[in-house]
């Protein structure tokens, strides 16, 4: 299964928002979700996305999304913002809540999510301009988790901690938008799968 973590330092932690840009750049989150799951006229199978929001009013929030036959009518490219709002509204303090089949929300911070995935035996890759070129990574990347940050990046303290357990990889010398980086990653994984 392909697994991605998207960290947003400003994304709203409540579903009570109208404008995507005013909700901590939720527009960027929506682009990221679309590029995680959708290709032309199809849905990507076997993808799990972790969204971690540190915005106001009550951070953090950890949203887990998967699309499958049971929930695909709820996870629509047309209304990703609506999906995220519903997920945020369904948050219950102290609980991991399954909002739709294989779609959960809970209060869990960034480092907890990364460490839990590492304990599951996943390889963690942090995208960073200083990392090794993705093309030179010899691993098959089938059990990999790729960590990407929003336009502000991963906070320094969290980045220091993640660097202890993650391999840093780079897509080259150009700084791309998070959603563009995800598309490049997906393409590389597609090519390796064939």
C-alpha cells in the first residue's frame, strides 16, 4: 500500500470554515487529497493518506483516508473540502472515530503518527532538497511512507526528530508544491510497479 503523510501547520482543526484559504490553506490540502487518490477517470487503489493539521482552534488532528468500494461515493473529487469538513465535525475528544469506512479522525500529533508507522515496520522517507535523489533509492518502496509538508514545511523540532528515523530523499533541485511533489512520487512508484 502506498502511504503518505501531509503535515499542515495552519489547516483548520474544526469543520467550521467557509473559505478554503482562510481555513489555513485548506485549498492546498484539497489538491493534495485529489493527487493522492485520483487519476484520469479512475481512483488509485491501495493508497492511505494521513493528514495532520496543527491549525486553530484545537490542534492537532490526524485524519486517515482510504478509498475503497464501500466509501467511494463519500470521497468525491468534486467535494474534497466537504469530506474534510465532515471528518473534522465528527471528531470526538479522546476517541479514534471512523467517519466512513476506512476513514478516521483522532487527536494525534505528527511525531506520534510517524513513530507508530515506524513501529509497524514501515520505511519512512522525508522529502527534502538535501536528501538523496529518489531515482537513486534502491528499495522497492512498497512498504514506504512518504512525509511531505505544506508551504511552510515541517517545523524544525519535529524535523530534527524525524531525521533520526527517516531517510531523506529529494525530487531534485527544484522546490515543487506539495501536490506536485506527490504527483512526481506517484509517477515514480507507478514506473517501479510496472
